[in-house]
């Protein structure tokens, strides 16, 4: 009866030999895997790039049909800033870009201009997005902005604008407010960063009860605010008219007059 026990103990004491190539292969696989992860992290596309949410300009001119909330748009692809918008359909937001002064869309020849971010950059950024919290211009001015300024009556500013300064303890510290006359005599409110490196001026316009148009440009172009405002309104009005035309007869209408947008905006 002792013999089987001795055989079992002998088998347990035996050393199992591994192939001599196994350890180098495991080490090599580990090194390659680590290198691949390292390269992907530092060189490969980011999550935003994979999802089409990183800036990626195109010079394609095909029309992209998108809907943001209850606002339908037909936008040439070379105005879109992110590739995700170019799939069309329903979107929470659409980001666009153009060059001042004529709101030219992206071309490869002008790529260097679109890549600029210095204080004199001519790039105009536009965002059309769903919202549930933006007021029209007049109540926004009276309820949110004026209570936060140091000079409630304002002072005469440049370029046909009235100038207001926000108090430092408010959420608008470091910004100036300029108010001009916008479409339908509604106030055109521009909030402008005072210090580098931002130096943006931005404006909001309600397109409907649930959709807002926001655009921004470098403060160096504040003198052209009226032309910029009219141009943005006309541009977006054209995108909306083209979407309506595509949905009906396919006929195109002029985008030069902004009456449609002015008539439907809550401002």
C-alpha cells in the first residue's frame, strides 16, 4: 500500500520544464502591448476625434441637412467645424466657422487663417444649439446683465454702442458689455472679454423657444459688429430657407435678406 503513495509524492516533486522560448515571448508581447498603448495615447486619435467631436475642417461644398430642435438647416459642409455634423439628421448642436469680413467658408487655401487664435484672428465661430434657459435679449438685459454692472445707465461707447462694466464680484468679471440696436430694434448685446488671451466678443439670438444662435469673434473686430451681426443673421436665415426649399420643391431662394430670421427670432 505504500508504493502508490511513494509514486504520488515522486510526481509532486518532479520539476515541470517550460519551453526556453516562452519567457522571452511573454516579455516581447508585454513590451509590444505597452508600446502600442503608449503610441495610441500620444499619437493616435482621441475619443473626440473618433466621435467626430474634434475640429476637423473640410472644403466639401455638399449640402448637409440637419435639424436642431425645431430649426431645420441646410448647410454647406465647408461651414461645419466638426465632422459629426456632416452625417446630418437631428443634432443637439451644430458648430460652424467662417472668415471675416465676408463670412467665407473653409478652403484648403485658407487653412492657415482658420487655424489662427491670436487677438487678430479673423475666424468667426457660430453655434446653433438646443436650450431651455436663454431669455430673449430685452429680458436678459434687464434681469441678468444690468443688475451686475457698475454703471446701470451705461455710457456712450464706440461704434454706436453703449458701454457697461460688470462688477468684479459677479460671474461676468473681466468682461465689458456693449449694447447696440439689433434687428427689429431689439437690443444687440455683446459681451467682450477685456484681457488676453481670450479677447472674444460674443452674442446670443433666440431662433425659437428652444434653439439659440451664439456667435463670437475677436474683440479687435468690434468696430464691424453691425456688419458681422447682419451677416450672421443673413447666413443662418439662408440655411433655414434652403432647408425649407429642399423639403418642398427643391427651389433655392436668395440668402441676402434676413427677414425670415428677423421675423421668427424671439429677440
